[in-house]
């Protein structure tokens, strides 16, 4: 049998737009469509999911910029979306009057490009011009164009940049700080900008003044101007890896003063404060703490912190947001949100009081504030079975309900529970179960287990209308595992699964799967698993390490070849999370982690669906392509679907999103219940003749 550690026969599938690779993709897509998307039930489900995504009565979440509330909106009429704005007075109405600033559908039609909105940087505090970012078909790389908010047109004399992973922000009306692709030497090994330049209107970007430069092996360089009235200042810095960085104050004379905090801490200036979030112990404060310093005193050498938050074993910092005179602190206790309002006290210290009315097992988030002007806040409250309610409040003056989303799926008879599984090393791993009330619906049933477990990303409660319609309504149980590698219990929870310790995340997920069976919620044959990106690596680990626990697996935009990830697209930026395949100390554990290299002919794997996007310029589609080809060669049951657009999200519009979700849930329902179970293409004989010849010009 061919050893892919020594000789990878499927490198030709890494040629993203190669003729042979795309022909192979087309064949696999046709197989998957025939096996999963051919019945009437698929079309009905897709239409119901598209209805959810296009619904006109969704809450239009906004960002306040001056007197206006800005929103980006997609629906059936606006497939690619419109950027628009309104006033608070109008927003309070059931049907606000919106001023459309930019119609992406019209722009795409006029220019013959599949433009996808990627946001805009509006100049503050004037709010007169914007740097609009547009992606071709959903990739991370964008074009940048200056937009005049007064004329609602692109500025003829505006800043413009071609497609790149650009970072750009305003300095003043005629100047920006920019990092972009300027040819050889301008990008890091990860493909992000290596330099920060001061670019003045009307001059070539190539002539922009260099103000900061990162190393080739860094992830990226960045720079920005703090435009807070009375506190205007500029900062530059570099991301040493995904978790470590350094920040410098850029003085008016061009010299720099480094902000001397640990390189794994995050730090920023807000008015007179320097705010630091710790990822390791410092100044006698534990990992996960939130500290405040007087900014000028800190630069002068004072290291006396005011402690805004200290974690405990069950409580972690979830986030924080400023209003004009207060700090809103979001924490998680066993993955349930709690919110406090902190107020600086003259002479030192901070007063604390809870923000009341936050229900248990809910998702509560501060959507927006206007920290330059007021103490207003927009607060979104939802739960697994409770649609969002958007509140507008003012600290110290109560709140009002602005918007209420309707129920999108039938939740009658459904309950939400939180349980804890015991992992292999005894760690308690929390997980949420959303499904039929077991008091009235006893016995095991089909269940879908979702996880991520990386990059300190926390999985918190949310109202999932698509999951509700596609899974819960027809009797399925949905489970979310809060495994290590995430941020549910702060930096320590994440760091416990870094590098060679990544198997702890896998063991946590397997422990949850086993606990679901012990509790009688499901059986291995009726248990499916789903994850994307880093969660796709998790799915690959379940496939190759714990195949006996699952009846079917879906991996979306997955990371699967752990020996070459650093050579593909943005992969080098994740070395701090996984390790370096070129480092002799890391190579053994990465080979052991790599699902692509663990595949074997003599294992009994559950059926698997692999999904990716040709336009994913973050996680290379070659990961999913090669793994599908390898599984086919070894005679295992595998389906593959590659969307031609959509970037790392896998979908660039609601039509694609509805199709992808319908594929996932139809496939899993078929496999876990036997209903209309498809005939998955049979084994491909594992002989050299079964491997297509690699087109010329491919390779590492």
C-alpha cells in the first residue's frame, strides 16, 4: 500500500483551478448531488431553509456611526445584498425607511464580477467617506475602493487597491495607513502584509512612506490611528504568530515606543487607559485577567494595574465593550453569560453592578455602543429555543425592546439541558443538548454532535433557525460540545490542547459522544458529527481515531493534511496552534495528528461527507479533495461536494448557504435513520492505475 507520508499521489488536487482537478471535482459533485439532492424532500428542505435566510422580518442589526445606523442586508430580492442606513427614529418603527448606499447586486451585474461584501471602514468622527472592501466570490482577499457617503458613489479621486489581503485604515481625509501586496517581499510567509505605509491621496501606493516592517516569518504587520477626540494617536505592530504580538506607539516624529506587555497578551489604548488581557501570568495576576493602567504612567514605567476581572475555575472573560463613561463586562460561568457594568471611580478603583434581566443558558451580547458620545448600548438576548430580542438601553436608565425576531421553527416539546462528560484525563467537559423532552419521548434517537475546539473560540448558546428546521423539527437532537482548545474557560482551556496536546480536544469530543450513549440520548449508529475548518480537523480525528462512536460524519472546509498545511494559503499563520511540520521536534506529533495520513484500508469507517470551496483562500480545498480521493482509493464510503464560490464560509449568498445546509442535514438524516439512504459510490480499487496522472507543473 502506498505510504502518503513519503509519496503523496494526490498533490495534483492541490492545483486549485487545474483542469484535471476541477474535472475530478465536477465528477464528485455530480455523485453527491445524485446521492443526496435528487429527491423531492431535498428541494422542500432547501426551500424552507432559504425562506429562513431570506426572511424580511429578521432583525436588521446595525452599527452606529454618527447620526445614522448602518446595516448590510441580504434577502430574496437582494441576493448579494445592499449597504444601507437609517436613523434611530426610523429604526424604532416596524418598517424603517432605509437609505441605500451601495447595491452589491447592481455593482456585480455592471462589472461582471461575483462581488461579496466584506465590510467598510468609515472615517470617524466625520463619517463622510468609507473604504469599502469587496471580495471576489467570497475569498479573504479583497479589492478596496473609497466611497463617498454624501454622493453615494465611489470617489473618482479615491483610494483604490487591487485584490490582496489588505489592511487599511484612515489617518485623515487624505491619508491612510495601509499594508498590501506590493510585489516580492511585501507579504509574510502567511500571505499577509509585511509592511505598514503612510499613503497620501493622489500618489502611487508604491511610493507610500514606510512606517513599520515586520519579519518575513511573522504573520502580519498592522497599523491604525485612534481618532477618539482628545486622544488622537497612532499605533503599529506585528503579529509574531497567531497568539503573540507586539504593539508600538508611533510618535509624530516617526519614532516608536513599544507597549511593554507580554507578547501573548492583547493590549490597546482607550482614552486615558491601557487595557490588557492576559494569556499568561503577569504582575502577580493570573491568566485570563483583565487589567487597566493609566496609559501615560505605563509608558513612564508604572506597572500598577487596576484589576477589572479575575477568572476562577468556572468563570472566564467573554468580552468587554466601552460606552462613553462605562465598561460593559461579559463573562461566562459554565458557558452561561453574565454581564456587569464597571464605572471608574474618581481617585481610583471601579464600581460594579450587574446588568439585570439576563436569562440562564442564553446568548447575551452587546451588539453596539457609541463610546465617543453616549452611554447607550444595543443588547441582543436569545437562547437555543428563544429567538433574538434586541434591546436599546442606557446605563443607569433602563432599556426598551427595539426588535423581536419571530420563531422560525416549531419548538413544541423541545428542551435544553447542560451536561458534563468526563474526559480521558478526568476533565469535566460541558455540553448542551437541544432536543425532544426525554420525559415524553423516551429512548434513543438521531443526534448531531457539533464541535470546534481551537483558537480559543467559544461555542455559546444561540438560536439556530436553520438547525431548527433542518434537524430539530423532524425529531433530531442537536448537541454542542465545549471541548478544550476553545475559550469557554479562558486561555488555560485553550492552551491545554495546543500543539502536541491537541488529542485532548479529540478525547473531550469522544467523551461527549460516549456520554450521550450512556444517557440513552442516542446510539453510535444514530449519532452524527459535524465541524468546519479547525472543526474539520476534529471530524477527521473522529473518523480515524473513534470511528466506532459515529454513524456518519460531515467535515466542512476542513484542515486534514497536517504535514503540509503550513505550505498552503494562510496555513503558516496557524503554526502556533498546531506546531511546525518543518521542525523536527513537532513533525512526529503532526504526523500522528494528521487525519489524511492516518487513513487505512483495514479500518471500518462511518460514511463521511467532505465539503469545501474552490474560492476558500484560507483553508486550501486540497485538504478535502485529497482526503476524499484517498478514502475512495482505500475503498471507504465518502461523498464530496465543492462549492465553486463562497470562500472559507463555503457560501457567498443565501442560495448557496441553503443548498449546503440542505446537503449536510439531508445526508446525515439519511445515514442515521436509514430514510431514503443513498447508494454511495462503491470502492475504487487501490491500485496505481486508479490514481489519475498528476498534471505537469504540480507538486509541492
